[in-house]
């Protein structure tokens, strides 16, 4: 059965915003950050809940789509954004 990542993300984003950064399953207990980016093709603003960990003082953002075989939106959209 395919996972509906858009529906799962929308639910997680709403929970994150309503509960001071806390999310329920499947993210409960996982540190989450909301990352906002511009869509590479659409130019629309996109928001993704991503897991993170720390390495000393640095945040390490994990954008793996739960181990899915395809790239997450951040891998596709972020390289197109100039810094």
C-alpha cells in the first residue's frame, strides 16, 4: 500500500503548529522542524515537516521521505534556490 505523503505531511504540519512543535503518529517522539522552500517547477512556497538531530551545535536535517526510493521535495527544490 502506497503512503500518501502529502496527506501525512499536511496532518503533521497542522499538529506541529497547533501543539507547540509536537506531532502525533508516525512522528510522535521524533524531533521535527518545518522547512519552507520554493517549488523548483511551480515556484510555489512549499512546507515539509522533516526530522532532525544534532551534531554538536549543528542541526542535521533528515530529508529521506521515510526511506522511500524517490527523492524528497527538498532534494529537488532547494538546489534551485539561490543563496
